[in-house]
C-alpha cells in the first residue's frame, strides 16, 4: 500500500503542475515560451513566424528592432541568424534581392586635337636690329618698319602714323612736316619750325616764303595774312578785288578787320572823279552804280 502511494503522489503532482495557469507572454532568461515563440532580452515572448528566427520582433524602447536578443537598425535587411552592418547576409530565409555590384563603364578614349593649338611665330628671331615699336630703335635707324629698325625711304613709310606723316630724308624719321606748305590743318600753326607746325613769327619771312598771297604774319593769332597795315598794301592794284579792270587803281589800304588789301575804306579814299564812291566791295565806283551807296555823293561831299 505504501509502495502504491509513493508512485501515485509524484504523478499527481506532475499533472497538477500542468494545470497551473501562467502568463505565456512573459518569460525570464532560461525560461521557455509556448511552442512557436521565443524569449527576447526584454523578457517578452514573441511569435516566430514560419518557425524561423529571421523575422524581427517589435521595436524596443530605443526604437530598434530586436530579434532573439540581436538589435537590427537603420532599415537594414537581415537574413539568416545574424547581420552585417550595411550589407545583406544570405541565410535560410529569403533575402531582399541580390546585391547590385557597381560596374564602371568603359574608360573614355583620350581625345587629341587634329592640329597643334600653338600658332608658330614666323617672324624673324629677336636680335640685333629687331623691334616692336619705334622706341626700340636707335637714332641711326629710328623707325620700326616690319619689325626691323630702319630709316624711312618716303612718305609711304609714314602712312598711318598719327601726327607724323612725312618722311624727313636726312634723319630717316617720320615727322609732322618738312616745309610750311605741309602745315594746312590748323591756320594758327601755318609754318613748319623744326619739323613741327607752329604759329608764325612777325620777325621772320616764313609767311612770305610759304605763300605770297598771305606774306604777312599776324602776331596775335599767329596766322599768315595779306596785311596788317596800309604799308603792307602800298603799290598793290585792286584789279582783282572788284573783278574788273579799274585803270590800275592802287589798292593801297588795309582793312584790319579782315587783314585784306582793299581799294578804299571810305569814299574819301576815292580820288578818281569818274569813280568817286567807295562801293560795297571796297572799291571805288561811279555814283549811281549798283555797288554805290544811294547817298554816296551826299555822304562824300
């Protein structure tokens, strides 16, 4: 009887334990969860779908997924029993897809110019006598012509040079002028002095040498004019002034307003009885002519 009780009591206790109700959502390290569940580090029983350990459990307090005590973060795909950061690891379960291996495209073939980029300098090698501008040249060969120092041979060698369009044959240098007749641009600089156009000098005969029609220098303006005083017109006939023959009437008066020699300044200058009136062209004319003043006679006498 005692033997029977000794065997029955353990069996009773065993079946009594199986009847004990417990919270299968909780577990402790080393404790078991229901079949198909696994215990996490958070002491929580979680289901393992398909009977495998590859699916991540719900996120823990840190915001990362926990699978079997292994944290999975950053949205990385994990296959198999473990993970490698930033890469997919093949295992027993499906992997997201094959890792794409980057492949470089074929290297570009080097490109070469069809012709050299550098322009070859075909000019003479720099050396004695070579130049770029006139100031590179000595006084013995003062002009830079075609990149060589030389003397000008004519006015053509000076063409296009601002303010120096004439060749001075002795020095071989391009200058503004050699003679006064070349000074025609500025009337206040009518004469050539030391290869430069300048104002005339009353003490020189440069105006007379340049032009006999304007032989006198007007010192105030520096211009060459016909007269500055009546003495400059002594002995001149006014034949060309009034456009016709006048019997050789002397144009002995200087109109200082125009610096021109005229036949008369007023009717008092007209001594010929047949031409007693100083007309509108400053020549002596007959009274009643188209050039005479209407009251010419009364004005005169």
